[in-house]
């Protein structure tokens, strides 16, 4: 047993889901009740109710590795630490950052770690709209903070040519407004004009806004960093107010 | 307002998560408490506790459309119906089947429907193993019940060539044991031999079993219909007992 094991400290990386408290799993709620420290991006830490004996450590965006190292240090001191993520911690969130930090610190590798899944934004968005991810699909982070945009473009083309529906995280920010314009151009090169595109903003929160348009009508302004964008496959269609992707690729697409 | 609206009947398609009750959302639990009828595949209905006033309607596999039509008929009679799925209802599950049934019945299109997301198997499996889906990834249903296997092969090659991690649902069944053998062959053509492959069986249940091997060591017998298979991308690696995919494509892959 290592020194870390003896302290009784632990880290749980917990997904808080998309925003509605009714989508937080009992596992996450129970783990937060046992925590001494909560670490995370400011708006996610703000979702945790303060209580005696619980120290909240909100931090800014883009400091994921620093935050993970801080959590490892707290656990080594015997603290019970929850790192909170929105959605699911394993989807473009803090779980990978924690393992990156752990890789750099062999002396911390016996830390007691658990990853607690959550409802990720694309599946919450899909549920509100119908079942647009009802067949094979891809999840792509459109941010080029950590990868070159050429890699985004390569993945978009393979996803489209492979017949996948697609979900885009972080589609657009103030610092790179032109890139989502380029994403829509690439999609128009690869997909037919009536391909359905769903813009789901602030899903399950009071200011939720969901719009579904044909690719030919989609504009960059329809997305921001609070938005998940879902692009259907060629069979995705409307039925009443819903949008869904059939389970079968044998079923011919029917205009809704 | 249509006749359906007047009855007070509704349908909720609810995801029960991968198996552990601590992963069932409060939204799903509250909705089940209001239901008069629960419809679904036998083992999923078996997860709902019986109570007075609740009628359980378990049905066999591969009757998804019949089950959806039955739920629409019950709701039209004023019943409050929960269709239960394992995992998330929008991922290779009952939500798409319900909208297919709805498309065939214009007279039912005013039915009060909600889709309640759940923790899908690939994200529960990823959480137990670390963060193998921490970068762009695809979800692919390997069953050819509803699509030709040539389409599976096309998607596998695009996913691999696009640099995606991959999660496979329904990788193998007794009726088509040879296909997963072929999937591994395709992966070996497209990926390097030390690519990490995760076999996660019965995730979060008492008989959970998780194994991570190099692609060169993977064998078809490692998967069955209770297994989710996750294939990392070229940067996916081990750190201690964990497997994770770095957030950045700029970070060079390091042998774990």
C-alpha cells in the first residue's frame, strides 16, 4: 500500500449532467454528500450546494491540468475530492485531464480514483428533439484549442462519408467565430442540402432553445459555446414535432 | 386539441442506465412512480419494482415496432406508459422505434411523448476503465439485423481512418459469431497492433468484467451481446490501472 492509500483521501470525477437537477444520478449526489472538497470550472461548482465541512474551489476555464494536479494534491492530504464536470466527465471533460496529470506524477498513481458518469449534452439534446442519434453516430469537439483545425476537417469528412450522424461539442466561441462557418461549408460539400441540423442550446435548463433546420438554412449564428449541434444522417427525418433517425439503413428516407 | 390529448395518456421512453440502480436518474424514477403501464424487453421490465396500479408488459426482443404500437394504443386509452430501455433510449434503443411507429400512424401524432435520457453503456464502460472516449469518438451498432454488414465495414474503415476512438454495441451474438471476427480483421488492417481494445461486460452489475488488451491480442470470444467494446484512438494509453485518451492530438503518444 502506498502513502496515498493510507490517507483515506480520494478523487471522484463526477458528471452533473446538462443542467436539470433531475438528471443528476443518485451516485453523484451520494458522492458529493461525502466530499470535503469540490473542484471545477466556476459555473459547475456553482451547481453544488454549499454546506458545513465542504470547501468549494471554483477555477477558470482552460486550467484543466492545474485543477487536476490540485485535486491529486488534496487527495494525498486525505481530502475527499469531487471534480465536477458538466454532462459526462469522460466526454471532452475533466476525466482525461486527470489521467494526464496522473501520468506526469508516478508518485500519485495509487490515488483512489472513481469516474462517475453523467448524462452528456448530446444525449440530453437528442432526447429533447426525438431520436436523431438513433443510429451510428460520432461525437466531435470542434474546438481547436487542443488540436489543429485540419484534424477537425478530416474527421468531419470521414464522419459524413461514413454515413454517421454527428454531434458537435464546443461548436463556436467568440475567439474563433469563423471556424463554425467553415464547418458548415464542409458539411455542404459532403451532405445533401436538406440534411437536418439541430441546434440545442442550454438543454434542460430554463432558457433551453432547440431549433431544427435544413443544412441549406443553417447559419453560424445559430450556435454558441452553450450549444450542442447534431447533424442527422441521410435518413434522419421529421415526424410531427420530432426529429429521428431510423434504426435501419434499409428503410428508404421519406420526407417528413 | 386531438382526441389523444384529451385522454390524459402519455408515453415516456426511459433509459434505465447500464444496470446499477444508483445510475437511474431521479427523472426516470419519478416518471415510473406516475406510470400505469411499463412496456419493454423482458430483462428491462424486470428491473421495475411491481406495485399496485402498475401493469408490467414484458415482451421479447426484436418486436420493437409492435411494442411501440402497443404503447401508442395504451396512451390513446388514457394510460400513462413508460417504455423502458437499458442505457439511453436514444442509443440503439426504443426511442427511434417509437418514432417509426408514430410515423406510420398519423392519427397518433398528437400523443404526449417524452424521451428521458439515461447513462448509456459506452459511457458507463468508459468511466469504469478511465477515459478512453476522452477525445472524438464514434458509436457503432455491429448488429446486422437492420443494416447490411457491408455498411458496418464501411463505417469501421471511416472511423479508423478519421482517427476516432470507437464504441461498439451488440458486438457479437450466437446467430452471427463470425462477424466480430471480421470486425477484428478490419481493425487490424486499419490500426497498429498495439491499439488498445477494451471489453466491458455487464458494466456496473455484480458480474462486471473489464479487460483491456492490445488489438493484436484481441479475440472474438472476448465479446458477447452483454459486452460493449471500446477501441481507443492511436494516442490512447495506459496510466496505472487506467486507460485514457488524451484531450490533445498534439501530445505524442507515450507507451504506458
